[in-house]
């Protein structure tokens, strides 16, 4: 674990692609970031998905079912002419 004085310290090379990082941060800031940014990220990380990248994608992956449910709920409100959505009622019930 500890290095002795005779051993040379290990130097790790880290290659950072700034262009991809800018697209990645824009994607995180604006939700999906559009199909263009998503395709670039997918092409960049398809072969080498790092643990850091997987953790960055986890919140968006976990939010996807909720976003789909929210969209279905909004469409139900439009088609059935309800005054408030089920999500609003559920949120009010949970907060009270």
C-alpha cells in the first residue's frame, strides 16, 4: 500500500475531451439536450462507459418513468377536461 522511497511514484495519464465535456454539461443542464447532443455522447461513450459517466446518467435514467407518467397524466387532463392532474392531487395529499 505504502510506497517505499526506492519506488518511483506512478503517474496516471488522464485524457479529457473538452468538447464532449461541454456537450455533456449542456445535456445535463437542459434535460436531454436534444437528439444531436445525445447522439454525440452516445457515440463517444458507447465503448468505454466509465463509472463516473454511469453515475452521471443514473439520475436521468431514474427520472424517465416519472417523466413518461407525467406526460400521460397531462394528456389525460387535456383529453378528459379535468381541472387538475392526478400528480397535483397526489402532491397536495403527500404535503398536507
